[in-house]
C-alpha cells in the first residue's frame, strides 16, 4: 500500500508539472515568432478589362505562398486585443520571375497562443490612383508543441472569410479590376526539415 501511494504521488507531481508547463506556454505569444506557414490562397470573383469583352469575366485564381510570422508586439499589456505580429507574405511574381515580399500585420482578436483568432488588412500600392491591391481576412491559427514543450510541432492557418481587390491602370489593354472572395489555408513548416529537399531550395524559407 505504501508503494502504491508513492507511485500515485509521483503521478500527481508529473501531471501538475505538465499542467504548470502548459499554463506557461498558454501565455507565451512569442512562440510563433519566426514561424513559417506554406499557404494556399484561393480567390473567386470577377475580372474586368475595359478594353476587352465580355465586360466582366469569372475569376478563379489559386496560388501558393509563404507567410512568416514576425515579432510579437503588445503595446499595453492590460488591454486585450491590441497585440500584433509584424509579419510578411512571400509570393511569386510571374511578371518579374522572382519572389516578392508584402509586409503584413496580424492583429490578435482573442484566444491563446496555441488557438487564436487574428485579422489583417494590407494595402499594396495605391488603389485610389488605380494601381494596387487590398487584402483583408479573418483567420484562426492553431498549434501544438513537441513532447519537450520547447518548440512548435504542428500548426494550422485557416481563414474564416476575406476579400481581395486589385486594380491595375497600367495594363496596356485597359484598366484591370479584380474583386474576389479570399480563402487561405496553410500548415506550419519547419525550415530545418523543409529545406532538406532539393526541390524546396528556391523557396523563401530556404533563402534566408
């Protein structure tokens, strides 16, 4: 009986220790700093080219990009919901045959570091002058730590809704307008593992 009580006490200590460890990580939003997501972006809407016909054409674009989550900023620890991640989106620009970087701020809405809701709105260029794009979305980010609790093991990114509006007045065939709904899904990648494959060497996570 005494031996059983000792084993029971040890189990309680281990469980309490794990709970305390998890509680610490439950408040550590910096654990996402430097994390990479390989994401799939889908846009369904319409495209209008004034110089061509028909006037409005269906648009169904799909592309793969990379999202790097940057520095966690909490300007006022007593106010929930004003925290941000200074991040960036890496996408391939066919016209220039190179990867481009779009700065993107992720605003925390609610949740904890391993299950939180965020929103973002980013302007690239100037839509008011006819050349630029606006990307806006709300998303949920979830993650799981490895067995040691030292680093992220898995992560998922899924948008709940969003839109993209693009205008290009410089198009030689006439001004181009593209409004569309936005869907973003992605998974956490570990560069140390991801970059071992020779086919991934040209991707942004392997070029830094």
